[in-house]
C-alpha cells in the first residue's frame, strides 16, 4: 500500500476519533443539562406530608386534680380568755350539736362578772331611792309646797338613775353571754378533725391557743362530712362544658380501685388571671364517711361534644396576618391557604369549628416559604410507618413531560 494512502487513512482515523470524542462530550453535556434541569425542577417543588381532618370525639373528657372539703367545716376559737380546764372530745370524735368540747377557767372574767353584778345592785338601790324621792317631790309639788323647778330636778334624777340601771343591766347581760363561752360546744353534728389544745393552755378571746412562737390556732375543727364539696380548677378552654347535670368520676389515693360520682354544684363566674382557670364546685354523697376533708382527688370530667367539629394536628396551623389558616392541596397538587375557626387547642391536636371539610388534604408542618398557588409533591409515608396502610403513590409525570 502506498505511503500516501496510509497517511490519509491515519489522518482520517484520527479525525474520526476526534469527532467521536467531541460527539460523545456533546451528548454527555446535553444529558447532564437535562438531568440538572430535572433535578432543579424536582428541588423547586417541596415535598409535603398531608393529613385529613377527623371528626372530633362525641365526648370531651379531661382529668384534673381536685381537693375535697367537708360540706360544713367550722374552726372553733375561744370567746373567753383563760386556761383550758379540760377537753372532752379528741380527734375523730363524732359529736352532736351542743356537745361539750372543752371547758375554760376564766378567773378574770368571773371577777368582772361579779363586779358587774355588784354594780347592778348598787344602781338598783340608787334608782329605788331616786324613785321614792321623785314621788315625794311630785306630791309636794301638787300642794305648792315646793317649786316646780325642784320637782323637775328630782324627775331628772329619777330618769338618770333609771338609765344607769339599764346600762348596768346590759353590762351584766354581756358578761352573762361571755360566761356561757367558758363551755366550748359543737356548732353542728359532725366529726372533730382537729384538736389544738391541752389542759392548762392559755387561750385568748377571738383567737385560740397561744403557741410558744406567739401564733394562735383554732381550738377545734368540726366538719360535717355527710356530703363533701369537691373543688376543681378547670382551664378556660373547657369552661363551656360546665353546666348543671354534669357528672364527674372521682378517685382518691386511699381508695385507688373505687370510683365516686360527683355532681356539678356551681361555678365561680370569673377566671383566675394567673392560671386562666375557673373554680368549679361539685358535691359528693358520703353516707359511709369514707371520704375525708383535705383529700387529693383525681377528677375525670366527661361531657357531650358539639357536632360538626373536626380535629387536625396542631402542627398544621399557620399563623398569618389574615388569622389562623391551614394549607390544603387540590387535585392538581396546588397549595391553597384557607381561613379556619379554631376551637379548643392542645399540644398535639386542635379542634376546628369551621373552614375545613373531611375531604380536605391538609399539609402537615407546611414549609415557611410555601406560597399560595405553589405546586407541591405529596410524600407518602413508608409502609408500616403508620398504623394504617399508606395510599398507593401516584406516579409523578413531571420529569417525563419535561423530557418530551
């Protein structure tokens, strides 16, 4: 083969190799460009998880702490100062109204009472003398033996003596009432739940036993426990269910396997600004005296819920200047914002009174930069991730359409 022909073949082969390499590079570059475009398009479309509204439970239930108090509970203080002579009822004693609880020695009060009685006798004598004198002067006045002025003076003396006598009688009556307080009695039928005195203790008027640190306490605490009052602080969001006829289930630590029924009694028509709760009072029948005042109670309140209410995860809520909203996805996977009316809220779920329907596909935890009308891609959870099987994923034809 001539040298020139070999040279041409070598040049042509080299050119073919170069052209082939250039063609391969151009094709690879075009493919990379398409892949980059597809990746950018894919990345520009956010992946979102969707949830659907669920009907709210037919009942609203909550468990709250409560405190039990006696139906009537009376702290008894001393009304006479003195020293405890004897106490007759101890802790847990069942008493009737008027039963003697304790007696108090009151030497000072006894002396003052005796003095008041003596003063009364003195003024009775003075009044008797003033009355006799006034009668005589009035008789002499009728015969013109004395002046009318003198008679008027004696009448005034009689009236003054009578007034002093009445004042002394009232003072004796006051001491008589105080003398009765030397005997401390039960104000009503009940149980003694506290006794804070001992024989020889000094007690003061209107206070109680004077302790070593200078503070005072009641002598006795008597409670009527035929029924109990239950006090519960209910959050503001649940206040609407507190109505007459409402029942609550109560469990106390000393009877963990027994449930008591409490009936709604009344509600404080005002919220505590610090806790945003309202004090609610229930009543519990206690014929067997099993429940004691001061007990902690676990209170479960259940009430019918309003119809037409749906629940959604709290993470779906969007706080915007238009108010509370949720982001939904339509059939074309386009995101739209909708205003909703929110009811009761909790950490995990929120009740929606209006603005959504059961068929809505609501975006859970929507991206902060999600715009109205933006196209999204629904990300279905993997099989077994949820308690219910995930829907069959729909093919995304975006890449195929763009390749075409």
